[in-house]
């Protein structure tokens, strides 16, 4: 499985304290098999949410590749208008 992190995700992880960053990274690297994962609906259909502490990881899976699009704290989950896309296309 390959993993592709958006620039925004990388910047947020770099700003986290070491323990939170390690937990976030280890949970993401276990995707899509493990974790508290929920399939999103509506305009976000085809994307998933993983809970990691107070954060929500929004990601998609395409052709054996996990595309990690953005990280949101609980209050931001309903506000996310973004769609996960591959930055490398």
C-alpha cells in the first residue's frame, strides 16, 4: 500500500508535539485496515474518516493508494468542503 499526504496534512503533522505526531503517523500507516473508520456520505461519498484522538483524518483509497487529504479537529468536520485528490497527478 502506498500513502500520499497532502501538503496541508504534512504541515499540520509537523506542527504537532512529538507524541501526537507519532500517534497520527502510526494510525495513518495502518490504513485502511485498522482504526475507527467511517465511510462518509453525500458530497464526500468515496471518502473515509479516521478518528485519532481529537483529530479526524479524511482520506480516500484509490488503486492500492491511500490519499490523505486533510486533518480536522472535531469542530471542523462538518465544515470541510474539500475533496481528497491526488496531488501527484
